[in-house]
């Protein structure tokens, strides 16, 4: 029995020794080779933050427009200044070439491309509903600029805008610019009545009859005079489509027909006023002496002319304020933040 116990004891010791031999102490183990892709934590470079790129579609009614050229360039510049290491804006801008069919196709393409936000300067405000419906159905926020679709009452109540929380309009109230043009004439010592016959005889060069900027400037410039009790007479009213050459043709023809009966030339914008100035000079007339000339936009060359006296006055159409507001709102919208329906930027009277 004693022998059996001893034998069992020897066996138990032997088994224990074999078992211990199976697990060698750690320090004698060969270090495991590090996985090829696994850099040691201490030497790991900080992970570069992924930049998020937002796609922005900008549709301009027509590139060939002095004011909208300044405006669209500032949209691009301003987006660039807002970029950071982590946020980029990929801006695709397109020229509608004053053709609503072309612009509709461009908006369709923006939708197919999955733009994060669309900024649109409509070719025709009468097509606003079609464009709004498409963009809203695609779930893309829409910022309308420069050409305001008017509600039935001619006020800020366009159904497609007020009924859609992701649609807004950014612009300036064209009534204000028209009123300022009229007030500049009203405030002249002779109130625009150069020949002293008690009536201000004027020529009106209209931008584009479908555009509220043109409608309101045409109406409110004259209204500022009649509201002040000044009698007026319209000699010529003609459409120049915001274009310098057309403005020149219209005013040259008016001067040929009415000569010194014309006391004031109102142009709905500065481009047409530049054309008018050339026609006035060619006719041997002198602004500030025997005729007055008004524009809107305050293009640099027109501000210089106002300084020199070769233009009576203009009204600053703040393309910086408007483009920055449009971009700020577009960014809010693409971030899913709530936006208002209307954003307004003031005009400023420009006289010597
Ligand atoms: C007006 C501007 C014009 C022309 C037009 C285009 O606000 O005064 O010069 O750019 O917009 O819609």
C-alpha cells in the first residue's frame, strides 16, 4: 500500500512538471511580430480630419449683365472666404442666357447632380412656381435672388415662398430705388423743371417689363414727384432690357424727336444710363445744365460720373450685401437650420 501511494505521488509530480513545462514564463517567449499595418500607438500620427464638401448650384439669369456680373463674382468670392479645413463649397455656376427653357434644364441637372442647395436668379419670375415645385420635391433648399416673384397683391406673399420653409427670396425692395430716383429730382433747386413751364417732361428707359425691379422703379420714380405735388409729362417710355446699347438707342431716338423738351431721363439701371449718357453727349446736351440723368445700381463708372456731374444721381444696389446674405442663408439651409422667407437689403441714394 505504501508503495502504491509513493508511486501515485511520483506520478502526480511528473504530471505537474509536464504541465508547467507547457507554459513557459513570458520572458522566455519570442516577442510576437507586430502586424504590418499596426503602428505602435505612441508614434501614431493624428488622423487628418475629413473635409466635408457641399455642392452648391447657382443659376444666373444671364451672365451678360453688368450688375449681375458683380453679384455673381461676389457669390463665388464669398463662398471661398467661408471655407475652412473641414468645410468646402463646390460651387457650380451656370448662365441661363436669358432663356427660361435653358434655365429649367439647368435646374433639372442640378437636381440630378444632387446639389445640397440651389441659388437661383430666375430668367422669368412667371416660372417661379415650376422651379420651386421641382426643387422642393427634390428636397433641396432654394434661395431665389434678384428677381422677386410677386404675390397676387404685389407684396411679399408669393405662395411658393411663404408656404415652403426651405424656400426664400433675398433682394432689395425696388420701390425704394424708384422712390430715391424721384427724390433726387424732387430735391433739385428747380425740382427737375429746367424750362420753367411748370411740368417735368421725362423719358423712361425700362429694364424689362416682366421684372418687378423695372415695374417698381418706373412707377415709384414718378410717384415721388407727383407725391410732392410736381406735375409730370411722359414723353417716351421704352424697354431697354437692362442693356447699355439699347439704352443709348432709346435715348438717342427720344432726343431726336423731342430735343430740349426732355428735362429728365430716368433709366431703370446704370447700364442703360451709361448708354443714355453717350446719347446725351452726342446730342450736344449737358447733364446738370440742360438735362438730368438718373440710374440705379451705382456701378463704379456711374459713381465717378455722379462725382463729375455727368450723371445727376444713381442708387446703390448693394450687390455685396445681397450676395453675402444669399450665401449665408444658403449655408444655413444646407445645414438644415430654419430660414426666413424673405431677406431684404437696403438701397442707398447716391448724389454728388
Ligand atoms: C436689377 C439691376 C439691373 C439688372 C437686373 C437684372 O436689380 O438693377 O441692372 O441687373 O437686376 O434682373
